[in-house]
C-alpha cells in the first residue's frame, strides 16, 4: 500500500461549489446543500482503500456525533472506476449501506471536484467554517493500518470542537495519510 499525504492547502481556502450525484439516493447535491448550520466537513474517501477501511467506523461515529450539532457532512469518491471497479457508484452505495452512512456519498466521475479541492489521498478531510473558509485539513488521528495506535479521531474531533465552541485551532496540522486518489490518465 503506497502512502500519499494530503497537500495541506492554505487555510482560508474557500470551498469550491460542486454538483454531484449521491450514490445512496440518486439525488444531486451542491456544496450548499451539504453545508451545516455551523460548518461543513468534506471527506474524500473510497471503498477499497485500506486506510479508509481502517478508519471508516470512527468516521461514521464522528459524522453521527457532529451532524446533530450543526456540522454538515459529505463524502466524495473521485477514483477512476474503469481501473478500480470496486469504487463504482453501485459499490459506493453498498459500502454506504454496510457502514450505515447517514450523509451523502457523492460520485465525482470527472474528478473535477477532487482537483478543485486539491485532494490527494483517501481519506482526505477538509473542515470549513460558516463562511466556507477552510479551517482544518489533515488527519483523523495518528492511527494507521498496522501501527497499533487505537483509533480516536482526536485530531478531527479537536478541529470540529474548536469550530463549534469558538476555540483557537492550531494552524500546525498533520497531513492525512492514505492511498493516492486513482486519477484517470
């Protein structure tokens, strides 16, 4: 498994808008549709990445914990499904069902949304404030497949709590590590 780090784009980056199909409902969603009353978490994930599989239970817990507190949650898969058919929209729907997603799981067929966010890996987390400005981009926590560190979601939870409770958020943030997004050639 090749390790790729998130690009750590500048804080303050304004969330790009998008229009993508949800693999759970077949509805189309924009960034505004996914936006929460207090902020928005955009996650780039996929079905087959061992890093995503390692963290998915904690990701769903975080989504369930913070959705009710006004954080909009959305997951996006941008992988090339020709070369990686396990990430197809049909399999995305099944993955979302199996993992009990209560948030949209959008398919970025053209990969334009991943490029607009400068997403690099799965998982890649982007937290935006109410003004759609990026306040956190980085890791879930220090746990990785096989490193023996238990999942806690501590880094992402701290960022969301800082947003919700108007606390200072350290601008020094650790990049997410995962599989690279499978770009079309």
